[in-house]
């Protein structure tokens, strides 16, 4: 996760290529239209991962923000952003205050992951991949989501309101998936052919939301219905073995499914400044997509016991919350949550097919059901004007269907406290601590897993959290905030698997305003993520024989300034962001202690500079200029130097690490009219 941080920062920073303030929109009737052009100096596929700013050239820059409110209560609004990009958004709404309203919304979002993939297969984007004769063909790993929503509401003078909304979403493109064909079960290592495959994405999702609301001074009530229907245009992916032509493998893709939910919410104001809220919901998930055959290879698996899963899962949720202020200095909050998953899917006996070719024995599917009870109690007491104490207790108990879980019951208890102190008018301190323990019933490993392995989300765990922060105001125009946090997880009873994890982090924020029209800021954050994992190779004696240590370090630094009202005409600003992520993996074989550092370090470096200016030519006309530079560089042994067939019996895609330097220059005009 941390190694993706610079990519996420880069994508987010490109959402608005020219970061400059709008004109004054405080008037009740206001319209603003922005039109302009931008230019990208170099191709940078991942720079515009979520915006579509991927290729060198000119693009249209367009935004609209308008609203009007009349004295009779009627109104309309229009909002549009990034109209010239693949990440465009548009919303139109209108209505009469307190009577009715309706809206129409369109949202588009690309996800560009890689433009360096190459494949031997023909038929990219479809359900069947065959070997081509023209060598490697390039393709992009990318998807695009388009969503259209329409809805409205109707209100009555008797405190009732009816809401309805419909949303249609499509997601299309090409992803990647792994596939393998096993030709000899007893000698699997030398008789398995694997490949990374272009996976077609052709999804449609339809959602309907209907609700009825009632509100008075002391009581509020809502009854809501939600429906979601998912349809996959491609049910399976079939591919030709790149090492043995005319041999095929196949695997199912995401199945069609539906979800229906009914929810009732009630809120009531009690005496003694107290309020209670209750939520009850029941839902049904179904999945009845026809099974694909056991295998495309004759004789593997035999006859299926059913034509489909006939999946049916009932979900029940109950939430109760109480917020009270019985004393002027005391606030109490209590909540209880109950969740039940009742999996009524059919159970049948299947012949497991390994990698679409070899079958062996029989197994039964194990539908997972569980019940979860959570209780939270929090109290906040203000000792005096400069000191307060907050603390509480949390209990989380989960009971799973033993047929489908390694551990039937787990219980987690947590206590926490926070002390806030203001010893001086310019200084505020806070200390935070939390301790939690999870245990439960005996752990029963499945027959096909390491008997001493403990999965981290089910294993016994002791968790400790500590935190501190200092806010300092040495002057009216200068503020400094320093915070430190530490999290440690100890899996003391785990012999194999994750045994410990630590995550210290430190942050420093500075804000300085030398004059009323100049503001500056700076920040620095360091985050360490460390963990240890032990393994056992499966010898007769269950003794740990190897250890893996992981250490990810994230540095993030930023500085910026904004200057407004220069000669009552100009606003200018600049922001610089820099991030470095490094990951170390050390593997130790206890039988050969000198065998360590088998994996090279992972390094990611990201820098972004954004400079902008806004010139007010007239009271209703402004010119915006912007420049953004981004530099991204990564070292990743999983991609660097790895070609399409560099691993024996594995056909890869030959993707390269995303390294780029690119600039975006943008200019636009903003016009305001009544």
C-alpha cells in the first residue's frame, strides 16, 4: 500500500490542472464559466491515471459553476469540472425549496495502470485469447467507468419527504489476470505452464434508492430501500497455452449478482440533553450465474453436481446509539452494533480441478456465516477550561460458522484514553493511549494448510497504540503542530505467519501569515512500517526454519505560499511536494544463516511543482495561468529487466516500471455573469 502513495498523490494533484481560486461566489445568483487550453509536454501514462492526462498534446480545459435562487424559493444549480478530460463531471439540479427537487448527474473516471504491456495473444479485450503469429502486440492496462444518475425528492408540509434515485454505471477496458495449466499433478513444478493474461472488463451495474423520511423537532424516521444489480458481459476467459500450442485453459470471471436491502432508521430526542438513534436493516445477496464446465480439457473433473451455486446470503444489521450530556462537563456516548451473515448457499460435492487440467479427490464448498457483536462506551469530562479527559471501552465478539472458518470464536477487548491540556494560551498538549487484546477458541487449520500457520486476522493479538501532539502559537500569525504516533501488534501465540508489526510516524506542520494577503505552509511526515514473518517448510518436526523482515519507510515533504490582491488585480501561488518511499525485504534461512537480502530494495521517488496565477481583468472577467511539473522514478525488481518470457514456463507481459518527467501548462478565462 505505501509503495503506491506517490502514484496516488500524483493522480490527485492532477485533478485540477490549474489550481487557482474562483471569483466571488457568495452572491445568491451567480454563474461562472471557465474555458481554456492546456498542453502536456511529454507522454506520462501514469501521471494522469485518474484524469486521462496521459499523452503529449493539447487538451480542453472547461469548468462551470452556476446557481440561482429566486424569492419564491425556486432554484437551480449547474456544476461541471474537467469537461475536456476523461475525468469529466457534470451535475444539474433544480427545485423549489421545501417542496421538490430533481437532479441529473454524469461522472466519468479513467484508471490508467500501464501502457508498456505486451502479449503474444490475439483477441485482447475479448473472452478468447489465441496465439498470434506476428510477435508481441502492445496493449494498455486501463479501464474507464461512466456513471449516469437521475433522481429527485418531494416534500410535504406535514414533515414528510420522499426520495428516489437511479444510477447506471458501466466499466470497460482491459485488466490483467494470471492463468495456469497443470499437466502432471505429481510433478507440478516442472509441468505447469503459466501466463499473465489480458482480462476483459465489461461490467454494468444498476442501482435504485428509494426512501421515505419524516422529521419533527424530537423525532426523525426514515424507511429506505436499495437495489444493486451487477452484470458481467464476459463470463469466462479462455487462453491458448503459450508453450504448448493447441492446448487451452479457461477460468470463470466475476459472476452476475444482485443485492437488495431494506433499512429503517429512528432518532428521538430524550430528556437530559440525550438522543437515541436506532438503525435496522436486512439485505439479501443472490448469485445464480451458470457454472462454467470443470475444464475445457476433456475428462478433467467429470460432471458438475449443480448447474449453478444458487448463492443466497441474508444480511442483518442492528445499530443503537445513545448520546447524552447529563452534566455540563460530562458527555457520554454508547453504541451497540449487531451484524449477522447467514449464508444459505447450496452445499455440494465437487471434484477440484487444479489449473484447468488435473483433478483429484472431492471437496465440499464451505459457505461462511457469522455473527458479530460490538459495544462501545466513551466518556468525555472537561476538568476545567484548560484540561479534559476522554476514555472508553470497546468490545468486539465474532462467532463464525465452524464449517467455513479456522476459528469459531474471537473476542477483542480494547481500552483507550486521551488527555488534553492547555497549560498556556499559546500551547496545547494531547496524549493518547490504547491497549487491545484478541483471543478466542482453538485454531483448527484446514487439512490443506500448514498446521501451525495462524492467519493474522484470526490469530491472538495484543495491540498497543500511543500518540502525542503539541500545538504551539508563538505569534498570532505563526502556528506549529507536531504529532507522533506508534502502533505495535504482537502475535505472541503465532508460530508461523505474521508474528509482529510496528508502525511509528511523525508529522510537523507549520503555517505562517506575515501579512493579511500572504500565507505560507510547510509539512514533513515520516512513516515506518515494519513487520516480521516466520515460516516452516513442512518437515516432520514443526520448527520455524526461515524468517522474513519487511521495513517500508515513507518520507513526505511539502511547502507552499499564496499571495492575494496584488494591486487588487493578481493572486499567485506555488506548491512543492516531494515524497520518497523505500522498502527493504530481508529473508533469513536458519539452515544457512548467511543467506539474506535475497530481494533488492524497492524505491519510489516523486516530486511535484505547481505554480499558478489569477489576473482580474475586470470585475467579472479573470485570466488563469498554471504550470505543473511532475517527476516520478521507481526501482522495482519485479518489473526492472523482466521481459515477457524471462521466467521459465511463465509468459509475462513485459511491463516496465513507470518512470516519467512531464509538465502541464494551462491557460483559461473565467467569465462571471448574473
